[in-house]
C-alpha cells in the first residue's frame, strides 16, 4: 500500500533553527579556534529532538543566515603524494571492499573490468539490478569461482536519480559490516563502466587539466599535490587520446611492472583514516537549486515523482557532488549503525530526495565527528560534456532535468565513453598500458559481443518486431548453409527450422556494428536429428551518394540512418540494427561533414511510393549531427522505405530502411484480422494531415497502382506465406554472412562455432576468467 506523504512529513527537519542554536554556534567558534578537531553542541529547541553537530572550522554555516551556505573553505586535507608511499607496500596494507553496482547485459565488459581489478587480498561484493536477470546469472556463475567474491542475496531496481541507489549502498555497507570473515578497511563503489589505471598517469592529468579543464570532474582539487600526481587510479569512462598523448610517454617496463592495485593499496594505507569524496565545487545555494534538494521527491514504480517544495534542514552544512567515493571502515560503521540525530534524520531526509547518493555521504561526513577526514577528491576522472549530457534525457523516469557523464571515444576526448558498445578501443589501450600486449595471434582482441536475449529470459523479453526479425534471420542462415555447403544429391546440410531462437548477441569488430548472432535449433534433414547452429547476419550498405556526386560536400563522407531509441547524449541509436515494425516511430539521423551553413530537404517515401513526409533542416556550420522524428500516422506500411536528401531540390543522397511485417503478436503467431489491421498502412494512405502527392511528379517518384494492389494482397498474409514475404524483405537489407555449429553436426562443411572468429562462442581471452595466478591476480 502506498503511503500518501504530506509535505510536512519530511520538509520540516530542523537542525538548530532557534536563535538559541545560533548563539550556541557562535559561542562554539572560540573552542573551534583552539582545536581543529570536533566539538559537540546541541542545537534547537523547536520540538524536534536536538542533534549533536560536529563542528569543523572548514564546515560552518554562516550562522547569521541559515539560507546562506558556505561556499569556500570546505575540508580538503593536504594529502601529499610521495613516490615512496607507492613504491613500497606497508607492513599492514589496507584491504578494500569493492562494491560493484551493475545493470544491463554487458557481462563481458563487467568480467573484463573485474579481471583487471581482482586481487586475492581484497573483497568484491556485487549487486545486480533486479531487472537484469541475464547479468545476474552470469555474475553468479563467475562469482562462485572465487572465495572473496559474493553477490547480494537481495536485489533492487535502481533508477537514475532514485532514492533506491542510496538504499542499495547503505544496505551493502550493512552487509559488509556484518561479514566478520571479511576484514576490509575501505569501501569503494564501482560500476561496469569503470576501469583502473595507475599513478604514473599523473603527468597526463597535469596536461589535461590545462587543456580541457571543463571536461574533468576534478577541478576542485586542481593544483594540489594529490590532483597533479595521483588521480587516474580509477578512471570512469576514459578515452584513448588520453593514453596515446600522455601514457605513451612512459617506459614500457614501467607500464607493465607497476600495478594499479599495489599503488592504490599503498596510497590508501598511508591515508587509511581519510575519506575521499568529490564535492561539486560550486556555491551551495546554486547546487541545492540545480540538484533539486529543496524539492520533495518520491520513488514509486521505477519513477521519481516530484511532489512539491520543501525546506532545507537548518543549522547544517549541505554539500554534495559525485556519487563515487572511497570511504574508510570507521565512517561506514558510523553511517550504518549510528543512532544519533544527524544520521537518522539525514537518512529520512534523503529518502525523499532526488540523486541522494550525490549528497548524503558528503553532508553526513562534513557534519559528523569525521569531518576533518574529508579529502575533496574521489580518485576519478569523469567526462562532463554538458552540451550533450544535459538534455533532460531522463524525463521518462524522473520529474526533473538532470545531467550525466558522456562516453569516451577515441576520435574526440570531449566525447569519449567507457562503454563497449560505443567504443572498445580505449579499453584495449588502457589494458595495454597496464599489462602490455597480449601474445601475437591472440583472438578476439578487437571483437566485442553483447547479449540481447537468452532463452531463460522468456519470450516476453522480446518485442514482436525482434521476434519476427530473429526468426527470419535464422531462416536466412539455413538457406545460407544449404546454398554454400550443399552438394548435389546430398542433404547433410539441409535444415528445417525448429522452435524459437536460443540466444541473440550483438557483434562488433573494431568498434563497428557487424550485425546479430542468432543461436537457433534446426532439424538436419539428412539424419532427422536436432542440431544447434549460430547464424551471423549483417546489414547491407543502403546509404549512397548521388551519382554523379553533386557539389554539395557536407554529406560526402557522412551518413543518413533511421532507427528508434535515439541517444542524443552519445548520438547513436540504441536499437542496434534499426529493427522497425508498423507501430514504431522512426527517427531520421544525419551525420554531416564540416562546411558552411546550408539547408537541405528530407523526403520520406513509403514502399508504394507514397510521400509520407518532407521537411527542411538548417545545418549550421558547427553541426555534426541532426535528427528529427516526423509525426507520422500509424501504422507504417511494411516494406522497404526510402529517405532522400535534397539540396536546392537536387538529390544528393539517399538511404533505405525496412519496416517489417509482423509474424507475431504478443509472442503468438499473428492472426489474419490483426495482420490486415497492422499491415495496410495508415487510413487513406495519409501519414500526415498535409498531402504531398503533388511532389511525386516533381521528384520523379511514380505512383504505381500495381504496387498498391500487391501491398493490399500482402497485408492479409499469415503462416508460411507471411514468413516468405518477411524473408524476401529482410534479405533485401540483411545478408547471412556465415553459419556455424554449436555442437555435433551431420553437415561436414559446417565449422564449429568455437573455431570461428565471429561466433559468440569464439575465444574471448580479454574477458574470460580463470584461476588466480601466483601473484594473486587474474590478469
């Protein structure tokens, strides 16, 4: 049952609002002057139980105005980097509890990161999002191999900005404190997008801090010893220009011999009483306003609902910044088990706060007995490109406009992201600088596979469009096997499809999408036995420049593509492969070369040559990408659509995309009445209120009555005839590149999947986990 909250439930938290409390603060200043440490004072007498506030000189409010918060002088201990501290391990080195909070399906990237950070002396506690069942299965499998790796027995569905993330961290802290057999000293939270690099990248930071200060989330510490020589022990979403331009200056033997874990452990051992958090570096009033801390939020049904305004707790220094941190055990214990008013009331306040993990630990630390242990740095680099990262891209899950870091890519430092489906080159670069090259001939180093579907997920995990396409891909693979490997009079390589796909993977090579890998069952007609095959399908090239090329140069080396799930921050379609059905709302994306301002016309033409939409786009000289989703009436007519790009009404380029007919509805074979409804196009062939029929002769796009009649007949197809129609359309824009056998096969020409370079079962040593080595590592 949902409890209805009134604003008074959580907005009235007060920490010493009375004049008496202010007087006590002022009286306490003298004591603070004599001691740079802590002193406890009771604040407030307004009916709310008073709290014990720890006063640090660096963390006092302006006692005359509780709405005016401190903007300078926060605790930032002068932690110095000493080469000796990382060259020699202390007698009692700290042991780290790495807490990995992960989601999605990128199991191979997670394993690669885990492989890089693993050491037998540390501890690894993994929480997998409640909705990521495939990843949870993979994590359980590899975690069982190592005694110092555990997976949370509970799971939460964490969302961007949600209070559930703070709840997750607090629960993992409680779990770790109760694990008496894990004597850890530091708590470090990580995601699958993190990757370690070591201290020798210090000169890299010095240079980068001058070149791209706005891109680095460590500006507050710039100029200090720790910022100039330490950082980059952990890098979140790092880019290869960073490595090529800076790490490349280091001797190879230094790169290979110095290990991140050793340096991190040595450094933290020296500063084992410190806590490392990165503050926002701006004035608090602006931070509170931008962060929405003065608004009341409630997380419900995986959405953060904004309920109204509220007051910030008085008499306390509110701070915040990054939600990535390194906390020592003493502070974690205090946050977990303390019953003092500061902790209990802050937990309550932040339970109804947007992005609470970005502020809770900062605020509690700076107002607690541990306030003088704060180091204003979290040993990370984050790529903030606010022009791309602040596009209100989370409005579907939170009633607020927020920002998130960008992925790093090799082509441009300001846009690099550490996400394998976006760019894997940088991960390879970092891996090389940490450990050196893999042996010559090592397979799979430039390949990346990411699972899309696995049979235990259930068919409900697939849309009807995806299920239709994946079945068609499987049939294309069987025809490929028969045409490529079949000999006259020999049926050993002829197959009949059986059942639904077993698994689906995205396949990338050299950071380029290479298509889908579909594992599926089929009956070998020669021996009447069931076999499991894997088919690789690749999209055909459908974008082309007009021939002969026009004098319009901005598209010459660029592209036009159509899809859904456009990610404006990373500027790509998350629906890899552009699988579209009649009820989808496609987005047109154009990538432009450099040049002057120019206006182009975009024409959308359906499969029977009905002009569905036309619009102009002004391309500014600095524009690299443009995208637009025309408001088309649904359903879209199935078939191959054409997009034409015109400049001064002269065609300069075109591309094609497929809207597939559906063979499934709600994961069941589609019935004829539903097929007719979905496959006949919009009522009266009107995709928009305005008709563009008059443009057909101008653009030399003839309207064909024969095409229209054929489309009408096809709309009612079901069963095998519908499959054949789908396959003919799919094969016009996709090709089956290869087929392999997962197990035993009666087709002698089929290669085993593990022997290929492309299969999801191919060797992938960069992500494969093995036994612990004598030095305690996996890598």
